[in-house]
C-alpha cells in the first residue's frame, strides 16, 4: 500500500512539474510552455527535498546533479539533444548521477541542503545561477564537485562527467584533467591584441587611471574555444565597440606571470586563477572600477551572449538586473525593436 501511495505521489509530482512553471510566460494550448523541450525519462522524479535526494544518491553510489534550465533556451536544447541524446553520454550520466531538473523561473518548492524551503527561482538565485543550462554536481557532503555554467560540447561534457563521477576533483583541476584525456587540435597560441594591457600587469593602478571596468581573460594555448572567441566573436564590430568600454588583460592561466590584482595583491596568473576557481578556458572575469568582481563567464558561448555580457557589465545593468537572463531578454527585445535581427546561436 505504501509503495502504491509513493508511486502515485511521484506521478503527481512529475505531471505537476510539466505544468508548473518553467517560465513566467503564458502557457500555450495543451499546457506546454513556449519553447518547452522534453527532458529524458531517466531524469529523477524528485519531491525536491535535496537532503533526501542526496541520501538516495549516496546509497546508490551516485552523486546528485542539479540541472537548471528555462524553456526556450537553445543551449538547454543542445544539451538535451546533442549530449543526452547520445546513448554513451546518457548511460554515463545515469551511471554516476541522479539528475534533478530545476526551472530558474519555477515556483515549485525546494528544500535545500540546510532544510530551508524556497521556490525554484529563489533557489536558483541562492545558487548564483546566471546561465542556462547550469549543471551543479554535488559531492557526498553537498559541496560542489563540478559546476558547468553554460553549455559544454559533447567531448568536454563527457570529460566533466568522468571528472566528477570518478571524484577526480580531489586530485586535479578539471582543466588539467581535460587536457590529458580529451586533447583537441587547437592552434596552440594565445591571440594577443596590441590594444590590451601589457606587462607589468599592475591592474590596481590601471583601474585608478582610466576608471573603466576591467575584463580579465584567463586562457591557455591549447584551446579551441579560445581560438573561436578571438578569431570570430571578438573581431565582430559589435564586440569591438563594447570592448572599447573596458580595460582588457589576457593571462595564460597556467603560467607564473606576475600580476598585481585589482585589490592590490601581488600574485601570479596561475595562482590568481586557482584562487578564483578558474577551471575553464576561456574564462572572462569582470571587475568594476573599485576592483570588485561583478560577473564572469566560463562556458562555450556564441557572439550574442558574449556581447550581452559585455553590455551587461559596461552599462552597469548588473545593478538593475541581478538575474542575467532578465537582462538578456530585455536586450534582445530592444534590439528587435530597432530592427536588428537577433540570432543567439550565431
């Protein structure tokens, strides 16, 4: 009898999740949100008590993966279709993780690991979710073993599954792990722009002088995503116009290049990257004129999102829109109103 009641409750939870609110937009006919993408049947049907989810995952020798999404998100669609749509990736994910889907605009109640009840959208804020998809893989103590802010292509995503699933975070950074296990034929060089800051890198003095926000590019030579960023995205005229509003410094995240940070601390590029928990190349870290970090991006992004982030920081809109997704929607609407075509996948 108890098992029947539990089954019915799980079924109710599952069907409610379809109707509850991924987005704040009105539902289409048939109770489907605009842009809704069906999630794999093997995702966990959860009561959203994360303490119980952790206990169940640990008992099955798995970890919990929190998948934050929103309807109409093309990167979420790529994750579901291009990544989880591949049997080896789906099977590897199920081997290592219980995946729990959470809508960043949702109203379902979540009990977090501290026992506090809050809505999905508030939990997303608590977890500092700025991009969709965001995947947070938790260790057995509820600490973050691996965090993916945005979309990873299948090869890098597979490496991330192995890294967190096999508990490699205890002995290696993900960037080092990926370099050893999934090397790619990148150009093997940093793409240096002569307009950017040159050594010696006294970033505290540079900010006092120009009063511009600072963009720090943490990169490495063997990096396909870095190649695309520099050879395509940052060369576009829209990107160039936005970059002019920043001081930009490019650092090899592996090298002991001497740096004085915006807050005046003497360190090296590799030590600073480690202190900032930079584990992906390229990572773009943004600081305001006072030297405080205000935003970062550390995943594969196309031009529209890179430009939107530059605009978000340069305009100071992060103060008005603490949720980056709201700013993106407002920016896209404003561009369309001016007759500008918005294609977020180009």
